[in-house]
């Protein structure tokens, strides 16, 4: 199964300032990433810039409102993610537990299983799938 | 946490550590069977201790230490049996310290190296390919004998015996549990890659409705391939094989219809192809090529698979490129099946006559004498060339050779279409 693993933001990560105080954590995280690769579970991942560099688009009926960052609810924001292929949630949890603390202070990591094509069943018609596939292709510039 | 939940959490930690644990222990005690037992002992100790103490910070090291203590106790017991008790009472402490030191020295090596050593040992060419696959799934993949038996559609005692014999062979041959160097390396790596691809293909051959353990072999093989790529980042064919598996696996959701029948590549709904796997496959292929391995047999097969993966619609397929890749593949991996596929690619790229020319050269090959795809392909070329009566004969011949009822019906329908 595939899981998306979210590293939640903190006040520190939201400043966007990266300095010497983070060196140790970066090194530990580098080693951890290497372990994930060697265990064959890592499919991808990246760190995200703070929400002040981001934007939101709010939907309400036909209106679309663009909201500039930063966003307030820091603990709900995502600061980074991995995509893993694991056998089950237990394995995902065991791997997350051995992650070095990704932040300087207290922090949180959230694990969310992905939907697989099978989960959609009848809800995904061939036409809808076709469009999904096309959109993905365009996104990937192929 | 409820006791059952704690149990599951501990077992998940153990699953992560198991292969490395066995790898380290096997090198230490020079006995895979004993290494497996010791690892299992360590799990039992952890299940007793961790609920009280919590999972230690470095569970791998903890488990290894526990297993090592067990190994040392075993050595002591053996010595006890060999000698008189009085002598032992005198020597034991010194000797034990010496054993511990030797053991610890073996443990200091790079852990990644040890896992790789175990993979190479389990895939040693002295063991038959089927036994290699079973042993690899057991030791590295952590599958039970029952799961492996179901996956390979075999009886459990057959697989159990196969594994026992393979372990014995490893012991008798006194294999070193090491990654072979220089001269031996290429051949031994080929043997490892062969096993992983065998496991993958076994899963790929599974049809809908079968025991789910069979299709999961694809995922097992992909994981093995990813592990190997992580451990051997400079071996181009490792990335070639990984690319091939990722791209082929990307089609798994599309290759069976609602009725469970296989859907051919050109008929598949490409929107169902797993784009993440395609992207991973293309990245791995690029890596294989960057490492100078563009002409490796796996890299070439991956490049072929990539041609299909890149085509958004079947009729956008770059058949000329596929034909050129087959020209190269038959140089490094000569086989009548490759030649037949090459003929198909030529027919698609340059017209049915080009395919006919190649397939006629092939008809002499004894290996393909009773191979239904040969007359089926020839029938298709003839049909497209407008030579309907000849095409009909070929389709009928192909229908007579295939054992698959669905395929036979398809070929007979094509034969009938020649009379219209």
C-alpha cells in the first residue's frame, strides 16, 4: 500500500529561516532518508517552503478567491512529505517512529493511506479515468 | 495501548529488522537456518521485554544483541557437551570473552553490505533458480513457507523441502555470505537479477480471482529491486531491471478486464496505467543509461517497455524506435522469442512485408515449432498484406497450438474474418 507521510509545520519551520541550528537535524534526516531508500520503501518526498510563500484558492459556488499566505493554523500546515510503499499501516508507523524529530521543538508527523484505483470502483467511469490520465500526463509534461 | 496492538507494533519493528538481522547472524554463525532461529528467538525476547520497557531507541541493535547472546549461549552449550565440566569451569570465562570479541568484530562491518551478502548467498548459482526464489522470499521478503507455496502454486512441503535443501547446499558449499568481488561479481549479480525477475514474472502471470498472494509477488520483487538499487547505486543493470519492473507493474491495473480476461497492450485503457510507477521506471532507466548500461539486457527491455509507457495512445507508439531496440536486444540476448517480437515491431514500423520477411527466416527455428504466437503473428502480417487465404491457414494453425481457450476463440474469430 502507498502512504503519504506529512511532516507538520511548526512556528520555526514557518519562519523559513534555515541556519546552523538545523544542521544536526538535517544530517540525521539525511541518514534516515538513506535508510528509507535502502529499505526499498521510499517512492519520493520533499520539503515545502513556509506558507508565506504559498497561496490558497477558496471555492464557493462560482466564485474563486485567492488568499495569500501565510496561513494561521500552523500545526495544521504541511512542511514536508514522503510517499512510501509499505506492507501495512503498522510498518508505516514503525518507520515514522524511527524518524529523527524533523523539527527543533515538539512536532507531529501524519500518515495517510492513498486511495488505489480499485477503491473508486464504479464511481470512476472510463471517461473520468481517461480525463484523469490525460491531466496527469499534461502535469508531467509528457 | 492494548496488548494486541503492542504486539503488532513490535512485530512491525521486527519485520523491518528481520532481513538485516538474519544477514548479520548468518555471517556470524555461518548457518542460515541457525540465523533464522536466532532472529526468531530475538523476536520472542522482544515480545516479552518491550511491553514493559517500551521499544528501544535502536531496535535493530537491541534485537541483534539479544540474538547474539543466544548465539553465545549456544556456543557455550556446545562446548559443554564436548568437554568435561571441570575444564570448562576453568576456561569458560576467557573463552567466552574471546568468542564475544570475534562476534563483535564480525558485527562491525557495514550493515548494508551484510544484507547484500545475504541476497547474493540466497541467489547463489549453486542453488536452482526456483529454490533461490523461495529462499530469497523467505529470508529477505519475510514470507512464510505457506505464503511462498501459495504464491508459486506449489504444495507447502515441496517448498519447505526446497528451502531446507537450499540451506544445506549453502552450508555444504561453505558460502561466505559476502558480496563477490571483481571477476565473480558480474555473473553472480546476473543470478540475483534473474531471481528477482523470476519472482516478478510469477506475480505478473497471476490472473484475476487467484489467491492475492500471487499478484503481490510483483510488489515483493519491486521492493527487492528497490532495496538492491539502494545498496548498489552504481550497477546499471540493477536499475535496468528496476525500470523494467516498475514500468511493467504500472500496467497491472489495466491488464485485466471486468471479466478477468487479459487485455492486450494496445487495447488497454492507458488512463489506468500507474503514472507514479512509470515515472519511477523512466528515472531508473535514465540512471541505467547514465551509468553506461544502455545496452544491458534489462535496460534494453526497460527501454522497450518505456516506448509503450510514453505513448499516450496505442497509435502514437514509436514502432521504429522499438524495432531499433529489438535490433540491439537480439545482439545481447539472442532468442527466437526476441526475434519474433522484433518481426512484429518491424511489421508495425515498416509494414507487413517487413514483418513477413523476418518471420519467414524464423520459421526454421525449432524452438518455435509449436509456439502459437509465431503463426498468429504471421497470420496478422498476411492479413494486413491482404493475403487472406494464407492468413486464414496461419490463424487456424495458431488456434490448434494454443492451450488457452480464450486465445483459441480469438484466433478462430480472426480466421473466420479472413473468409469475408
